[in-house]
C-alpha cells in the first residue's frame, strides 16, 4: 500500500492506537537487505509501541523499496516515514501528534490543535471531519481567531 493510499483509505472509529501488523506481504522482513532491515529497526526506535520495523517496510511500495535498497543510508527517509505513519495513525484516532499542542483555527474544522497558533484555510484534521472521525479541540479560551 502506498503512502497516499495509506492516508486516504477508510478506517473505522474503533481503530486502536497499537502496534500494527504489516499491510502487505510482497516481501518478508527477512528478504530485505541487512542495511534496509537494520535501518528500519533503528527508524522505529522510540516508537516501538506504535509501529514495528516489519510494519514500516510493509507500508512502502515496491519502487520505494528498490530505491532504498540501493541507497547507502536509508535511515533518514525511514525515520521520517515512520514518524509520518505514526502521526497519521494518531490523527485518524483523534489524537493530536506530540508536537501539535498549539490551539489554531481551521476555516473548515473550527478550533483544532496544530504545530503553531495560526489560522488556516484547511488543515490535516479536515480528513477526520470528512470521514466523521474525532477531532481534538482546544479549550474555548485558547482558540485562535
């Protein structure tokens, strides 16, 4: 499943924030190069309760895997991708990612938590609004107008 598909596939309100199973099985974890497997293991350090190295690699599409296998240092990409995957799971479950503690205002969603106290035309929570999922709201006295 590609990253774009991961962002747009439908989920249910019962989704729990837990460690994920791999989404596809076009490759088993043991069939990746040692460099890529080691980088995936290191990339999820500190996030092990939310995502596994196997789950991270399973979210990549084959062309991404081929490029990463040829890369001399895939860790920076995999670390960023792991954070994006975990934060997407947080948002899908109505939980603001750790650095999103600032009250902001979205023209479509209203008061939301973002990474800065700003007013925006659209925000990452719009996806939740469109899918009838929970959006965490700041207290009324902290809302950015």
